[in-house]
C-alpha cells in the first residue's frame, strides 16, 4: 500500500514543495523519511490495536498535488443546520482553505487571523515558524509522518492576547471529487495568553465516491486562555476519516474537546493533550452512534506534566448491526505532577450480539499525592427500565429510544454553545431513530 505513495513523493516532491509554504517544506523530507521507516500503522501496533485500515488504505486515491481549483462554491453547497449559531464561517474544500468570504461574513476582531496556513506563512512568517510542527514533528506515528510529507495547506487561526471571540468559529471540511480522493491537511491554532475561542469543526461529504482524509491539528493554548473544540462527523459510509488533534496547555488554561461521530464509514480519532503548566483544566468527551458496518476508534492521551491540574474524560458508544467500536484512553501522571485529579470513563451499549466494542482504559501514575480513577463498561440496554416504561404505556420502540437518548445526554450536556447543544439533541434523536443517513448540512444531499 505504501509503495505507491513512496514512489509518488520521490517523483513529485519538488512539485509538492512548490505549491506549499516554506515552513511546511522545512520538515517535509524528514517526515517522508520517517514514513518510509514506519509505513502505515496496522492493528499489530499497540496504539492501533482496534483500528483496521488495510482496506481503506488499499484504494487508489487521487491527490491534488498541483493545487487545481475544485469546481465547487461551498457557500452554494453548504447550508448550516444549526439555527441561531451566528458563527464566523470558514471552509476547507478537500485540503485547501477556500479564500473567498461570503458578503455576509462577520468581521473578525482586530488582531485575529483566520485563513490558510500557506497564506499565513507569507504574511506572518514569525508566527508560523514559532509554532508550526512543534507538536507533530516529535510524534513517531505513520499517519502523522505521512501528513507531514504530503500536506500542502491547512486552516490557521490566531487569537491575540486577552482577545475573546464573542461568537464561535465554524470550520466546515467539505469533501468534493468525481473520483476516489484523498485530502491531506495540517491545521494550526494558536491562543495567546488570556484569549478565548470556541471552534466547531464539521465534516461533510458531497459526492458518493471513496474519500480518505488525513488531518493533523496542532493547538497551542496560552496561559489563562480558554479553548473549546467541537468536532462533528456526519459523512457517508464510503468515507475514511483519520484525524489527529494535538493540544499543548500552559498554566491556568482551560480546554474542552468534544468529538461526536453521528454517521461515517471508518473513523480514527487520535487526541493527545499535554498539560504543561500548573492549574490546568481539561475536559475531554465524545460520543459514537454506529450501525451497519461502520467503524470508529477513539485513541486518547492526557499527560499531566505539572502539579495542581484537573482532567475529566467521558466517552460513550451506542452500536448496532455489525458496527465496531474501539476506545483506548491513556492517563499519565508525571513524578512532579502532585495534587493531580484525573478521571476517565468509557461506557458502551451494544444493541445486538453482532456489534463489537473493544475498550482499553489505562492509568500510569508516578506521583504519590493524586486522585485518579478509570473504568469501562460494555452492556445492553437496561431491560428492567424498559419494562417499567412499557408498563406505563410507552411502546417498546419508544422505550428503547428514550433509554439510548438518556444514555448520551451527559456528553451533549458538555457542549457549551447553546444553539449547538439544542441542535445536537435533535440530530442524535434522529440518528437513533434511523432517520439520519446523510449529512444534512449539504444542499446537494437534500
């Protein structure tokens, strides 16, 4: 599988570099050499034990190395289905930032920069040089190395010191192609001291071809800054989504990450958060609703490097038919990270015997004055609760839906954008009823 990409890079590496930015090219050859060494990850690797990428990676995907313009206007295709969110709206089409803002776009506060990595490398080279690749280049991971070799652009967001965005930023990743296509992008998000922003990332597909996306996002959260990251995947069954989120927190910062997969083909979410300052707060949660033959694997790592930090983690899965779920959660507490409080929970419901869930919570502690716990459960719906509701006149189907919806509610409660929280309750209910089979945000799907 890897040889076609190795040959492609060796033949077209100059063209790849020509259509990208110097800051991305500086580590490109090193990333390619690492990819040659590591290759694509397989389920034989411990960190990918629950992720089988053999079939989706064997497809002959197209790559837009020469950065040809994709014939789609996302403002015509995409209709936001979160009423009242009133966001700063931006698009990435496949793996290129869409440069033209809509006439109705909201004006950003002074000093805030949102655009493409490639453009920002030209206009603000000092920012890109300071941050780009500082988290990803140290990772020994085949998918991240592949991203470093082939990514030519991405989404860039910079929030200056003590600036608070009064509205969420909405980033819509739209996959569009007439042939099987791979999108590779590298995003960079920087929050300076005391700043605050909410980011909603929506993954959508337009065409019924095979898609594979490999997206790496680096996030730097400065001292006393607050960052909220919401990721909603609602794609079709021919989509493979490989997402890596790397977060660095400084002292007294607050981070919330909420990753929700409503509909997909094959998904692997890697989330690694480093608490590198005292008094950090971290909330990480996610939800998966799977049926048919869909596969979702969430791999998380929260590393407590400093004392007096708190983290909480909650992931829930509802799996039906022949769907497969995987969860690996690592909590690491370093020797000097005294007074740490870290809690991790994974709960799963299997609606029939053919659905499969594999879970591996892990706790590694080297400090002696901490409060830490972790655990996982896998089971079916509570039959006694269902029987009780049926005895009160509720049909069996509605009783099942009520139990499933109640099971997922605490993940939705962790959404701090009221309009998004309300919309998510409706989308989850529709999904549990089997009424949500395509991304509703694209006009072409309606």
